[in-house]
């Protein structure tokens, strides 16, 4: 997977919901110096708000029916191949990828998670961090392995939790940082290719 100075790394973003991280990745990818392009959006949810960015920025979209995981991943595989995708970014993708799929794309799938991993894997991270009286939380971009939110950490951003913070205010603050952190993480890993 060589970056030859002209070609940007072809990237697919997997979403299930709002897609604000997708939007920030697209915006960054359009900068002249960016090392990646967003060529494909995959969603398991045809109602995902983030799909609008596919239309707005003229990026291919693929909606995947997840009733049968095996079939779903087969279809995803096909789409990735057709679009010569080199890197996969999970951004609020609410489906678990199978071990087989992850193995196939080893070292080429990354995820963004709204906590300072290894703390608070899984859902409701902000609520749990506040309830535990944490002084800091944040966000992490990491490689995906077969254990949930457990792959090698690429980059993190720490955020102070104040007494007045609620899960809602904290999530807004962290999401804003996610939008900066994700493109930074991609730039970092691509530089190491
Ligand atoms: C983000 O908080 C991300 O860390 C988590 O899901 C959320 C997705 O938000 N994995 P959005 O769809 O990118 O707005």
C-alpha cells in the first residue's frame, strides 16, 4: 500500500447515524495536502443522516442489509474491491465486524471511540465517566481487532470533565475534538505506510 505522491489512499467510511465524523473526514480529504480520499460510504441503515454527505460531496454510497451478516459482509467486500478501497474508517458504525472480515483487512480498519481507551469500551461512555467521578475523558482512534474497542491505539485527545458537565455537554465537547482527531490519525498512519 504505497503512497506515490499523486495517489491519495482510497478510504471507505462506515456509518450508522449522524455521520459528523464522516463529514469532517470528507472536508479534510478535500484539502490539497491530504493523504486520503473518501471514495465510499457504507451504511447498514438507509435512514442514517450521514448519508446526505454522499449526495452533497458526490461520494458513492452503499446501503447494506444486515439481516444476514455473512451476506452483508460479502456485499461489503465486493463494494470495497470494486472501489479499490485501501483503508476502512468506522465512524459510528453500530455493527460488529466478524473475525474473518477483520482478519482480511488486518491493519487497515480503524475506529473512533468517545473515551480514553482502554477505559470505557462500549456504549454510554460519557455517562459512565461522569458517574465514576472521572476528571478527564476524551476520544481515541485505534486499529480494529476482533475484541471490541481493544486494538492498538493510534492517537488520543484528553478532555477535562467539569462538575457542571452532563453526558450531553461532554459528548458535544468530545465530538468536536473527534472531528479534529480522526483526520490527524489517518494522516499519521498513512505516513507510516
Ligand atoms: C462518535 O461519538 C464516535 O466516537 C462513536 O459514534 C459517534 C458517531 O458520531 N463511535 P457521528 O455519527 O460521526 O456524528
